[in-house]
């Protein structure tokens, strides 16, 4: 069996604040194979974006710090790399599509300049060749009149167009791993579908692996091979996408799936999960989900569960299966 392209082992990232140390993610472990798409889902505050930024080593220090764990990419631990080595890896071997293109793109540089910058840095091309490659990338992501739009500034483009520019920038150096942090947030449904279809088509063309972060389980069902369900900074369930939708194990996963609209079911109201994600300053004792769980037992309130394998490739953190 081929070695995974990416292995994350027991990752813990904290933020040091005036009010104390905040563990944003704890004991996060997963692997991603070559050409595979893994989806990371969960409510806001679950630790999805911090996981992605930790893999990229983009956690701002201070106040953030990766406390422990390993991030093995192509057999090498990224946490042991110097920052100059990481700068050569970012954008070239690992690229990221950030959540909000309007704040991620530089407003005083044209989109062509921003795409060409990465190409010049990593592919050692001259200015004209890099500009030609930028035009080609804009064309590949479906932007009309790319020879003209390459000289546009971000504010001259719609939200969907800016997101296409972000995808063009991320894929300009043919990365082996693409991290997409909620790439369709704030876009209308039609544009969402176009962006996802485009991203997956380009991923197949390049043979890249994708880490897709989203709160939309419908997107996961259409695009992912495996799913990681996160809650309050921890992985609660890890399974293949078909297995997860067919046999969700963790009560949190069941709640997330129950909140999806289904035209085939005669339900007067959508199901919901009572309560909110706990504050990182006040994590509950025991299982972090127990204050919102209708199946909580005494042990759930006092002891934190470990991971249990309930099927081949299907792991869950719940006392129900211990």
C-alpha cells in the first residue's frame, strides 16, 4: 500500500491570550492519500481552519503556537522545517484557497501580478512568461477575456470571479496538496456549484490531493472520499464518505446529518442540535459534546472518550461504542 501524502499525528495548537492559554485543536490525527479528497466538517469554532493553518505553518506566533504533534508531508515532518524551507513548500507543493477572497487578495495589485508573483518565485520564470502563465490560469478557471482581466484589480471583480482568481493562484504551480478553506462561503448557490465543479476538475487534471474544509455536508457528499467530523477542537469521527452517510456513529454527526433538508422526508421542521459550541476558555469535563447530547451517560460527563474503531476505516470518539 502506498504511503499517504500527508499524515497529521496528535496535533495540538494553542493560542496564548491575556485570559489564559486556549487550546484551539487537540489530538488531531488523520491521513490523506495521493489523489484523495478529505472533507473536514463541523460548526464554526470546531477547529477546522486552525487545522489547515497548522498544516501550512501559518499560525501567527505570537499568540499562536503548535505545541506538539507531527505533520508528515511526503515522508518529512513539516514542523522540523526552517521557515525559509516552508516558504519554498507553500504555494509550490502545498497551496491554499483561503476563505474570503476579498481580504486575501491584495487590493493595490492586479490579479495578474498576484498570480505571477507565485509563479516567478517557485517556477523561476521571467516576468513576461509568468504573465503569460497567469493569463493561461485565468482562462483555465473560466474567466472570460483573460488577456484583459489579468490587469484588473480585485474590486473590479465579483465574488465568484475573485474566488476563481484564488483557485488560479493556488493551482498555478501544480501543487500536490490543495487546502480549500470553505471556498464557496458567501457565494450564491449557482456560483458555489460552478466553483466546486471547477476545483474538482482541475484537481483531477493535476492529480492533486485536496483537503476541503466546509460546514456544508451536501458539498462533502458530492466531492469527498473521506470525512473528518470535528467538534470543539477534537476529531469526533473519521470515516469514508459513503460509510459516514450510511451509518453515522457519533451523536454529533447524526445531528449534523439530521439538519440537512431532505425532500423525500415528510418533516414539518428541520432537526437541530440544542446548545452551542463551548467556549475554549470553559470546556466541559468529560466528552466535549455531552452538554448537547441526548444520549449522554454519567461517564460522558466525567471522562473523555478515546477513539474506537467500529468498522474498517471508521473510527469514533464516543463512550457508546467503548
